[in-house]
C-alpha cells in the first residue's frame, strides 16, 4: 500500500470513489443529493483540502482529505473496502496530526464503528442542516 499527495490527474477517480461510496454508505439520503454535490466536491472541497491517495499497485483505491485538523472525507473504493486501506489512511493522518475531528452520520453504522475501533470518541450529536440527518462529532487526540 502506497500513500501519496493527490495530484490533479486523480481528481476524477476521487470524485467517482466519493460518489459511489456516498450512495452506498448513505442509503438514507437521496442519491440525487450526492449527485448535486459533485461539482462542489471537484471544484471546492478537494482543492481546499490536504488530500492523500492510497493505491493498490498503481490503481487509486481510496483517499483522505483534511482541512487543518478536520477529517473532511475518507473513502475507499467499494471493491477494496474491508482490506485495511481505511486503517492505513487513518494511521497515516494520525502520524501527521495530534488531534483530529470529524462528523459522521449516526445512521452510517459501519463508519461509526470504524472510527470507534480507531480510537475516535463521540463528543456530541448534531444535525446536518443540508440533509436533515443526525451526525456525530467525533474526535481523536494523540496521548
């Protein structure tokens, strides 16, 4: 597994991984919502983030995007999930940061379990005004 800074040529692959992953893991939100966010993701969120890509051989299979100490996105291509790529990305970011916060939908049980397993704790429950869904604010601090 190799992790590198995202280059501009990989953005299409990242958007596809993000979109497919969003539809799969957020089945409780209309896929039309995720489709409507593609432009913002490509032209605003990825460019403003510190984004790292993880590879299987030479294929992009996932990414993590950070905005300062906020984990804005972590997505693994569906066929490569549950193979340790997400854990590799989390550990990579943990080596760079002393504290990390993130938001995750409460109904995304597998993601909540993943973050708990990787030592994130729930700090509070919030409401995402864009989707009207509850989400957890989770944090990790280096000890």
